[in-house]
C-alpha cells in the first residue's frame, strides 16, 4: 500500500492593524457617503414611479436594494463613529456569530452562484463580543475577497468554531492564496497582492477588517492550506 504524505497547512499569521487604521477607515467612509446618498435618492424616485403596482417584481427588487443601501449607510456611520472615538471608549456587545455568518453567507450566495462557486457554511452556535456591526463588515470583506479569487467550480468553506476564550470564523477558498510576504503587507492601506491587481476597489478591505477585529479585542489571521488557497480567520473574544 502506498502512503501519500499530507502537507501541513501554513501556520496562521495574525495581521495587525496600523495605528492610523481608524482614521483611514473614516476617511474612506466619508468618500462613500455622498455617492451612496445619491444612489438612495435615485432608488426612491424609481420606487415612486413603481407605486402603481403594475410591475410588482421590479418594485420588490427596488425595496430589496434600498434595504441593502440602508445597511450600508449604517455601516458607514459605524465606521465614522469608530474612527472618531478613542480606542478605550469603544464598547462591545454580544453577537450571535453563527446567525450573523449565516445571514452574510446567504446575502453573498447569489454572487457565488453567478461565479459558479459553491459557498458552504458549517459550525456551531456561539456568542462572541464585538463593537457594533464589526462581524458583518468583516465577513462582507472576506467573502468578497474569497469569491473574487475563486475559480469556477471551486468552493468557499465558511466554518464557525469556538474555544473557551475565542470564537473563530474561518473562510477557506481554493484561489491562488498569498505568499508569506504578501500576508506581511496585507493590511497596508491601498496595497494589493498579485490576485487583486486590476480589480476595482479601494484596497482598504483587509485594513478595515483587521482594525475592526482589533477594536473588538480580536484579530484577523491569514494563512495557507494544503489544497492551496487562503485561510482567513476572524477571531473574536467569546462572551464571558
């Protein structure tokens, strides 16, 4: 019988936020606030035109998009508030980690489908601690990144785990992964690895994700896996 050696996964590396990450995130939020308000206004005008009920399907879609615009507006306000607050004045709150993760996986399922990527969730129900809205924002960043680099026919596995002290949400994709050097630079504002070149966006995603988790007394950890791809782990403290 032939035995095939298994390659151990690369160790996860904590990715530390820069000291000025709150300021950077708040500056980005300020830039987005104006265009988002314009989008909301245009959608509301379109909703008024559909009020006669003759195109119920489109009206439902507009309501759904407006709901997401509202959520994005809340996110912007949270980032702005966090950016103007001192680290020691930020308060944390309990969060249903599996529930929030399931909601974000569901929200990204349509994108995964169009890219022919399977998005799977496993895990346990557990309560963690976060600053308001942090986990939602972090998962949106990590899911967006994972789906962007995933080849057609591959999968992104999302797993919720718990220890006595921490809660972990791990995303494992089958994309090109990141080198150790790329991981060491991953939270630099506006920096892009080889898989992100040519992609639209601000280049602030991992910077903001790492800083939000750090403000929640957690961390962002990155590493590789034996099958290739990237392991990104959002770590939060467990509720005491």
